[in-house]
C-alpha cells in the first residue's frame, strides 16, 4: 500500500480533491462509484486517511506476558508491538536503524531483545540499541549507540483494543473515539476479554470501504444476501434485522444495535462482572441485546451476534480489520473475543457460533465477501469515473432522530443509511482538507 506522489499520474492531487468535492455529496445521499475503484483515490487515501488517523493493530490479550510481542502492519508498514519487562506496551517500526533490514520476521513470540539478521545489531524490546558486533574494534571508542534506538510508533489502548498512528499531531485516541466509547464498552469493556486462537487472515478482492460501509450501518442487505438464514430457521423472519436503533457519532463511527432479545445472550455467571463494568443504562442495553454491528473509522468493524448452538442461545463477539493492500484487494483479519472468566463450555459454544457464521468458512462471511467483490469490480476502471455513476444513499433522509439512552445521533430502527452518510462525510473531510 506504500504509494508516492509519482503514482498520481493521470490526475494531479488537486484535481482529485476538486473532483471529490464536486461529486461526493454524503449529506444529499450521493456517493459516486469511482471512489471504490479509482487508483488515484486509493493512493490519496493512503496519505490522507491511513497515515493520519488511528488504526487498529491488535488486542492487549495477544501479548499477555512480559516480553511478548506481535508484528502487525500500520498503513502498509510493518511494526513490532511489545510488552516490556516493565509491563509497558510499546510499538516500533520494524526496521533496523543500521541498514534498514526488517528486524523481526516472526508473527509473534516472547523476546527481551531483537537481533538484526543482517549485521547482528541488537535491540531491547523497549527500543534501545544495546549491542553492536565488534563495536570497539570497527567503530572505535567514540561510537554512540544511544542515537540508534528503534523508531517509536505512537500507540494507545482503550479497553484492551490497541490503536496506532504515524501522525504525531493526531488527537488522542480518547478524543478520536469520543462518545463512541459508550458502545465500545458494551463490545469489549463489559468484562475482561481475551482473544481466542490466532487472528484469521484471508484475502478478498474488494475495496476496503465496502467492508466498512457494510458494517457501519447496512442491516438492510440481511433480508436478501443472508435470506437463507430465515429459511434455515436461524432467525424468525427475513425482516428481523430491522428492529433496534441505528446510531452514529463524530469522526465517522457508527453502529446498528439490535433490540430486543427475549433471552440473555451472555454468560449468566458474569452478570455481576458486567454490572461492575457498565452503567445501569449500559447493562440494560446489554441485557436486551440481540446483536450489535458497527465500525470504528476507518476500517475496524465489530460484531456481537446471537444464534443457537446445540439448541442453546449463545453470543459471539468479533472484530475485523479491512486492511487495504490494493485499490481492489484487502486482507481481512478477524479476531474472536470471549469473556475471560466465562465457563469453558460457554467459550467453546461461542467459538462454534463464530465459526458457523462469521469465520472465513461461515455462512454470513461467504455471503458478504462475494457481494464485496462484485461491487468493487463494477466500480473499477475508467468508465465509472468518466461517467460519474452514482450510488443512492438516501434511505432514512426523511426521518428525524429519536431519543436514546446512549450518546450520538440515533434513529428508531436499523434500516437507514444515516451511518454511511456520516462515514463518508468524515472520509471526505480527511480526503479534501
């Protein structure tokens, strides 16, 4: 995904920005198709969105022990995330400061130090350069290692979710998430959560925005794309996904909240833990939650889904990142999370529910990715740009917001495109500022 201004061959950056201002009209419900398939727009996104905003990189439970580490990508660049011996979480550019060799080639592990496989320079997991082979002999007495530490990457955490950014001037993560933290508390703050198994990674030939668009507010597609689940008796009717609320907050974040639910979809044994971590209003929402689907801008989508496994109701919680690796290609990484203190039997059934529905082999996931691929295909090439083919995002424009116990702007059911309009409004602000 690493691009330079040289890639903007056919259209200058100024021309692209002017064209976006003229054609992307979220508040009117007009979104042009070319933004999903235009190479120059994709290149500009790298600079304006992914190098400037907070991007999800993992969960604290993936590095539970001192000296644990994981490697991840941040806007196309490899980074190392470590938990030091002092139990602090740090992130560094995965590059030896001697000759630029990729320092760590493992996905995860436990190391106090990292040795460069090229010349053997050695670095602590807190970033300091602590060893140079034959230093005194070949560099002399005056060689100073103190200015050769690893390049630090800004990383912050909220309720175990780790976000990083290359932008030193970016607002704090707390400010970026803003009022949306109220809903993130329901997702991963209701109890101590842990990632189960390795994150699942797979490639989809689709533009990353199609995934974010779908999760930020599109429950409407469930009737048709996922219509088979009603035929299989997994849900009472094809329109079950309409009930609940659609809610958005600043900075492009949004979710659909499915209510009510006649059963409690979470471990009964953890009700006191839930109550201790949530407000009364949040616990009331959790107690009646059927599902919760949303997106933290730009590309972290999340899901609490409720189904039946072995004749018993069960929820499963997952987050997924739509990592762009081309204008028409993304790597999807999915993490499954469970309440750490839940009974093992509950964790097992929750995992089974995730595998059945939203894993790479799950019925929902396969339905969606097939659609994502075809949407990107029809948006690709020069014709959608030249003809300015448009999408209709006017659903719910005639509606007024309703009162809701949580923050943000809320609507009285989930069939609306207010969240998508909010997503693209913020996207456009970043792309044209």
